[in-house]
C-alpha cells in the first residue's frame, strides 16, 4: 500500500465517522424551537413541526418528534404522535364534559357529563404519564 492510498482510506473513514455522528442541536428563538434542520412553531395554541403533518398539544412532544426525525427513529416518532393525539383528544373531551356539567339546563345532562368526566380522568392521567415517560426516554446525545 502506498502512502497516498493509506491517507485516502483514512480520510474516507474519518468522513464516514463525522457523517454518522448524529449530534442534536437545539436552539430556542422567539416563539420557535430549532432542532437541527427542523423548526417547531406554535399555531393557534397547538405546536407544529414545519413541513410535517402531525399537530401536537404539548410543545415538548413536538420537540421530541423533531429530535426523532433528526435521529431517524420512526417508531418512537409514531409513538409520540399517537400518545399526544390521544392526550389532546381526552383533554378536549374533559373540557367539554366539564363545561357541559357546569352549564347544563337539566339534572340528567349534568349527571351524564359528570359520569363521563369521572370515566375519562383516569385515562387522561395514564396517557399523560405514559407520554411523560416516553419523552424522558429520548436520547439527545
């Protein structure tokens, strides 16, 4: 092997190592969070990763989704989308039942709303805990 061949081989190995190094850079600026090439912005009270479809209720979920995109972890990204979507739906249901319970004109509507609210609260707490644990499991570096 010649000296130039060894140098060329070494350069290739170093460049592959640099390319495979998935460092995550997070920058918060004004109302946006930048994760490498992805941007998380707030729109109408929800959080969106630009150029991607999912909408998130929790900003941490959107940032975690952007990290998963940057690290190409599709299964974890799907899990985050699913958990946040379920949490958003249960939260909206709880708010609606709470409003209905307070403003219902008759006793039957109030009791129905109260029953639905009491049934949905444990599921809401469980989903929130599961989402929190999933977000904690994300490796940044």
